[in-house]
C-alpha cells in the first residue's frame, strides 16, 4: 500500500506542480490588488480547480499532461493579469456588466500599467515548471489510470455539478428587484473575497443566471413612482426654491477634477494639510495661475464635503438622471429606453427647452452617440469628430493619441453651447484631465506657465525636462487647460446678451463637478497620502472632489459642509429652477436642505459617507471615531431607503417601464405639480 501511494504521488507530480503554481499565481494576484495573500471564500476557485484537476487526471500520457497543465497555467496567468491591469487602472473588480465595455477598452487608456510583482513571481513559477517538470518526466513512472474512462467521465460530471452548486450557493441571495441583501452581505469588494479567477467565474454565472429582474406588481411600481413629491416631503424644497426660475443651465463634468488641481489645501473645509503631495506654494500664486477656477469658486455655492466614487459614464448619467440601476451600464444595456425624468426631458416637457450635449472625446465612446439623444433626451450630441470643422479645434487624440483640449472645444462650440436667441440646457463632459498623466506636447504652454511661476522646476531633471516627472505636475498642467476653458466660457457669457438684453452670465446656472478622483497612477493616493492599508487617514477623503454651483444674477455664495454626492446635482438644479418632481426617482437631495444623502457606488459596490466606507455592515473598511451606534442606525436606514429606490429603478430600466402611454402619464402628472 505504501509503495502504491508513493508511486501515485510520483507519477502524478505534474498535477501537484500544477496546483502549486496555480495557487502562487492566484494568491499573488490577490495580494497585489488587495494586500492580502489569502482568499477569504475560496469555494468557487477550489471548485474550478477541481474541474481542471479532473481533466488532468483523464490525460494519461505524461507529455500530454505536461503541456495541458502548462496551457491551464498560461490561461490563469493571462486572465489574472487582465483583471489586475483593470484593477490598477480603475480600482474596481470585474463584474459581468464590464463585458459591455470591451469595445471601448483600448480607448480608455493611454498606456497599460503592468504589475511587476505579479508578472515576475508568476513568470518565475511557470518557467520553473517548464524546466523542472520536463526534467522529471523521464525520472518518474508514467501515471496509471486509476479508474475506467467511464467512471472518470462520471466523476468529472459530478465535479461540474458540484461547481454549479457552488455558483448557486454563492449567488442564491442575489435579487436585483430587492437589493437590501447588499447591506448585510459578506462581500469585501476586493479580490480577497473570492480570488480573481473565482470572482470572474462567479460573475459569469451571476450575469448568465441571476441577473434577470422580475417585474413584480406593476401597480405597486407605478404607485411608487408618484408616491413621493419634492414639495410635499421637503426633499429638494429649500429656501432657495425657484431663485433661478427661467435660468439657463450649464453642467460641466470635469474629468478627474480634484480640489488639489488648483488648490494647495481646502482651508474652508478645515483641511489645511489635505494635500501633502500637491502644490507647495501660497494661495496668491495659485490664484494667479488658475484665475478662472478661483473666480468660479469665489462666486459659487461650494460643496466642501462632496464625494464621488463612480466611473465617468455613471457620474455623467447620475448628474442628468439623478439615479442609476445596478448590474448594468445603461449606455449599452438600455441606450434607447424612455426616461421622461431626465433633466433634458423635464425641461422640454415643461418649457420646450432643447438640451445639447458636448464631449471632446470620440463620438461613439460609451455609446453616447445613441444614448444621449435616444434615452437622455438631448436634441443633439456633439463630439470631437463634429468639432474638427472649426478652425479653433484640433483632434489631438485622432492624430497622436493625446487628450483633446477643453479650451479648444469651448472656443469651437461656444455659440452652439450657449445660444443667445433661446433658453438652453447644455451638458459638457471634458477630457483633458483624463489620465494617464504623462508629458503631452499640446500642454506645452501650460508647462511654460508652471515654470514661470516657479512650480515646475522642482519636478524637472537637471536638463529641465519633465518627461520622467511625477504625475502631479502633468495633472497640474491639464488643470490649467480646464481653467482656460472655464475662462472662455465665462467671458462669452459675460459679453453676450439674450433677446431681452440681459447678460447670459446673469441668467445662467453653472454647475462644475468632478466625476471621480484622479485614480490613474494612484495620483490621488499619493497627493492626499491616503492608503487603505494605512488606517491613519479618513479613507473617504480619497473621494472628496469639487462641486460648485454658480447662480448668475444672485449673490448666492454658500459654503456647504454637509455630505453631498453626484446624485444631489439634479435635485439641486430642479430646486433652483423651481421645478417640483417625483423624488422616488432621485437618489439625492438638494444641497440647500439639511437632509444628507448616502452614496452607493454601482461600479465599486461600496457605501460611502464622510464618516464610513463599507461594502456591507459586515465589512466596514473605515469608520470615524464619532460614528457612534446612533449614526450607524441612521446610515442603515438611509442605505435601506436608497437600496429600495434602486430596486425599483432596476425594474423601471429593465422593462422600459416609463415608455409609451406611461411616459405621457408621467409628463401629465409632472405638469400638474408644476
């Protein structure tokens, strides 16, 4: 018996080597993304490994087994590497809906950050296998078939059945029509939870078998939509309600726009030491460098405690719709849905205002060319390909893969963006500040300005070159370009009058906000010196980004310190315009009322407040010292309310519930309350 056991172990050494290499590859991938050399719930990964192990046992010839095991290792290595790259770029784990982004994948990045530790460790392990296993092939006895082929096939089938059982058990509580389970799940939000391969397979199962949204009771859903009204509940109904009635609206999404792009600290929020890796200079110098951003800052209501934790397309939709469903990307999944509660559709229905959208990126990126006009209700979407007809605009991305310039977009399109002969609602998505943050030739004038003010010298090498400088200086140059664009816009609004002889600047709301932090190359972490594994800094401050609301023709200059988020933008605009709405369809609150929102990130599956950061109540990754039990109870209720709204929104999107006659009903009810 002992001899048989020894022979069994020797003859199947390739399988043991396969396990050893696969374990190291997977755990190294988990470690470089989550900081832990362990998988907390390895059931999916182990069941997957059992399938591959059964296949290897079925291969009797040593060389065949050798190459088969190598192929499996290579597949594991490549799959893990892809998701590590995605994680390093975005900070998010893979979910099934990401497959919809595959067509835009290469347009998102300028360079691919390859993780050196993962590639080195995995490469060494695979190389050792190739050399040592081949050497021992002739030194050990050939494997013997333990069981007949029929029984082996039966065992493999049983393992596959077990694998499916594991998938069911992992996702049995998933219900897109009742998301309350998310608050109590054990999800960690990193690859530490299931491993990279385990998460990948689990998401494929979830997307294929557990993502269907049941419609449920249609009467209940319709009643829910109209059950809560902003002027009745108080949500979105502030002392400033209607102060900008009849105004135009400009909403600007500043790509990766952070406070440290033009500030050395945020003293108004009590964050004097918030950016130790940012500007090391005085405020007067920065005001001279960024005059237009400071002008907007000084004349706006500023949300000092504003947070965003989403991708650009989601933040964009949240600031137009006020909500977003889970487990999908609506630009791709529901690009032609009827969404009567979007700001463009509301303004069209109530005041016959046409809305226009502009972005100096590619026309088809994120499927905006379809989604913006068909679903969101914009009369026209204009991207870089349509701007090149203007002498003021050059498509740098098409020519040399550099980001296009925001100021050139403003110059080329300002008359279409801000027409003087009619009331307008204009949405602008910028791109210059999008990473990667490397030297760009089209930012040369801004580098020169940074040198002139004594900022860039400390980042340059002995020859004065910034080619190998840290990302922050390139980000600062890109911020100068945004400042220039804001200047073009403000000057045009101040110098242009409408048909009534009023300056456009006095009749326009301007909203400028950051869609997310500057996560590329860990820029935000480095500038703010905030890392999850540290625990000495408020981790939620990593996602604190600007929101400024300028109301032309008024002296509204508040400093808002309550927690706000991207979904608060639409309620705030509607509040200022004096428009009442059905607030079960909006996740946020007007910034001018006391009630605070809670942030739930669809892309990162995480809840955020200014005192807590958690994937569920079982996995709280940050909790401030003053987040007592009463606060936890309050946040729990807020989270459940938000998840209930999102559950209903899932049903609305999945079935295009507000299309046809229901859309007409919505518009009729909207007119009734306005």
